[in-house]
C-alpha cells in the first residue's frame, strides 16, 4: 500500500509542468556586444486562433488588456533585476534611438485550462498553456534592428489539493515565462562577452525544440504556413 501511495505522489509531482525556452535564434549578422543602457517593452500581441480563455465580448477584451499589462510588469521587473533598467512602452510610441533594446512579441498560445481539474483531479488534467515568441531589437541605429528571437513554451499541470497544490495558472505561467526570457537574454550577453560567467543565468531548455521562423522585415508566427 505504501508503495502505491508513493507512486501516486511521484506521478502527481511529475504532472506539475513548467515553462522553458524552445529556441533562441540570432537573426542578425551584427550583434550587440554590450549591455544596453535601458530596455523598453511593448505590449505583446495575441494569436487569436490559439486564445482559449472562456470569455467573449468586453470580458475577453478586459482579459487581454489585463494579461498584457501583467506580463509586461513581470518582464520589466525581471529585466531590471537581471539585465538593465526596463520599462513599458506604449504600442504606438515612437522608437528611441541610443544604446537601448526594444522587446516586442506575441502570445502564440494562451489557454486557461480548468482550475477545478487542476485543483481536484490533478495529474496533468486541466493544465494551462502559455507559448510566446519574443523579438529583441537593437535601437542604436536609425531604425530598430531585430537580432534575437526567443520562443518559450509551457504551462501548469497542478497536483490534487490532497497532495498539496503548488502555484498554478496563467499568472504563474507569465511569471515563469518572464524569468526564462530574461535568462535567455542573460545567456546571450554572456555568449557575446558582455557579462562575466558569474553574472550569467542559463534558461531552462525544453527537449522539444523547433527552429524559429523569422523574417527580419516582419516576423512570422510559427504556425503560419
């Protein structure tokens, strides 16, 4: 009996998913060799076919705005702590020229899953999903020059309440995504010799990797034909 209980707990713990980096692709022959003086983050767009949050009308609009704002706060906070001072920038704001970076991107998939199933069934049921494509551009020239595209993927598959519920849900996924994006940027800076080894942070790599499809003139969603 004790072995069965331990096996059940092990399966439950394994069902608690996470967020990681699928790919980090350099898309420019000229790469920044130093840490930026500041980083600006514009609100991420949504890939509507992969938006599943059980809302419509004004409730959906409110959710999209709130989630954009929440993710931007998480990302700017992480970047400020780990890379350089970061702040939000309005989607329509003109670019600033200097030793700055601009981050734009898209929520490739947003699925809220089922909180009830995550809380009372667990074992991978009702899991959330959050995938992103993040584009980082150098602002030192006359126009923004994208140089790095990061793709993240993951979600939350919580264990049942009787086994102790870890943090789960899209908010937690957004926090972890911000963490992994920042780590991928930190790794890039280390590779460019901009930061020493002791200050660099490596992202969590996913075993499921896929090449990013990116056109420097207009980035293409990975699901596009």
